[in-house]
C-alpha cells in the first residue's frame, strides 16, 4: 500500500525529533554524549522510591494498578497545589492537571488552542519538543531571538503588529523562562513583567514551560511568569527532580482551560499511570522534594564547573558559551565558518556527541551553534569529552 498518499496533512507536517534520533546514535557505549537532556542516573532517589513503592503496593496495591481519573489523582493535585504556594503561585486542585510528562501538556495546549496557521511565538532557539508539538498541529512558529537575559521581549510588540498587519491570527507565546532549553539563560524580571503586559494587551496565552527552575545552583531565584498573571498556563515536571521515567508532570491554569485540556487528554490516553502518581504524592507528602533537590543541584554545579573549566582550558579562541546558573545545558557559539551539523560526523569519529544548534531554530538559522548537556555524563567523561570536542573544533577551524 502507498501509505504516503494516505497520511493526513498533519502527519506529513510532523518531523522526527532530531534529538531522539541523535540519542540512538549517541547512546553507543563508547561515545561520550553531551547530546541528551537526561538527568544524572546518580540523581535518582532510589532508596526512597524503593521504600515508598513497597508501602504503596502493600497498602494501596489495587488502587495503584487500576485506571485513574483523567485529571490525575485528587491527592496529588491537592498536594501539588499546596506545594506551589511556596513559589508564590495560588492554585487549588481545580487548577491542576497531571500529565504524562510536560511533553503531553505541550501537545494538549496545541490541540486545544491552535488552528492550522495560527501563530505561536517562541524563542530563537527553543526546545525542540515544544517546536514539534506546535508544528505537528500546523501552527506557524515565529521566533524571537534570545540574549543572555532570555527572549528579547523588546522586539516582540513590533513583530506582533507586523504579523497582525499581514492578516495572521496570533494565539500563543511559548517560553522557557528559566535555564532555557537549549540556551541555559534566564529571562530577567523586567522582561517577565513586560512579556505579561504584551500578552495581556494582545490577548495572547503564555505557555510557561518550567522544567528547570528548581535546578538552580547559583544566583537568585526569580518569580515565575505565572505569579504576574493567573491566566498563564504554567507547565512543570518531575522529570528533572525525581524521575523522567515516571512521566509525571503538571499544568497549572484557569479552571476552564484545565477542563478543556482534560477533555483533550481523554482521547489521548484516558489517564496517566497511577503508580508513579502515588509515588510522587508520597514523595511530596513526606517532605522529600526539598531535601532531595539540593543533592541534585550540588552535583550539577560540580559538573557544570568541570565543563566550564575544561572548555576554558582546551577550546580555541573565538568561541563563546553560556555560563548557566542552573539547569542542564550550556550553549556554544562557534565562528560562522563552522556548520555544527556537518561537524557532527567528525565528532562521532572522535566518539563525542552534541546536538547541533539549527535543530532548535524555527527559521533554520543557528548553524554555528550547539547544545551541550552536563547533567548526564560522569565527571571524568565531561572532561574527556570536552577535550575530544576541542580537538574536533580545532580541526574544523582550519
Ligand atoms: C523545556 C522542556 N519542556 C518539556 C520537556 C519535556 O519534559 P517531560 O519529561 O516532562 O515530558 C523537556 C524535556 O527535556 C524540556 O526541556
């Protein structure tokens, strides 16, 4: 059968995540990979999870193995709403939807808000899974450049006016304000406020994707964009602070929007798996979250420092990179003459991998950039991998 003729327009517009494809190559054991966005395996609180799981299976086993509500377990929604108060976010369980990873939340927001051709504004660069979720629904993605203070919000209003003048329907701003993936930068407080003003003025939904703010190892925390406007859809996940394999994440938003997202979720997967939700609930209830996070940030600061020091020592002149205060990534800018997608083959020969930057740019630019992950490789591998990468870069500069 000629399936190509049968695929929907939507399926034809979908693209494979370049990172997922890369991961397949870079997971070969001899390759040192800075490509993925994986937490360190040493960050998983295995003993605590073992204990909690045993207790759940003994006391609540039937519930753990049954279907659950589409919204997520009531006790988890309640305790999470309570937990958010510490971050200045006011919510009740009715404002909280539990999703199968933030990736599902991105997909649901796309389904619920976006018609073909609607404009979604995102960072230039931006998280590839977000780009792909909005692209799959045939939105028009418009990128706003980033600098060291995150998205250049001052450019936003003119771009909005121009798009409106050309007859486009604008719906959404998709932003990762804290330790941005891929760039590692943080949106400044002034820009957070300005962004909210613009979104209110032009009736745009802000989707604030926040997997990383808890992973701050230096500097001062900033309030989330959600604290400035209740209409913001705030997405966060347990993937980076507990376990990505649990696929437990949260959308916090106005009740009526949560209701729509729930209906969309019903046709996606009925409900998320119950056992990981129960484990997550006990993890919060027994006060493990705030005890566990400092263990992770201490580890990631050390890894980040090793990466920065080794780059400083071995990278040739003319190369810039971000010095993140948290999260998992540094963003490297090479001279324009280097195309990191082409250089990747050479890197593989030296058994080192990264993600080439153009994958994160909706306008195809960024060909001289790359993303490096420091959370997943061991300390020794970070040092060795950066030395190998330095060699590859030097060779490609010639
Ligand atoms: C910015 C961003 N959003 C969403 C996700 C998806 O996370 P989850 O594991 O919760 O689906 C990631 C994962 O790396 C991410 O970096």
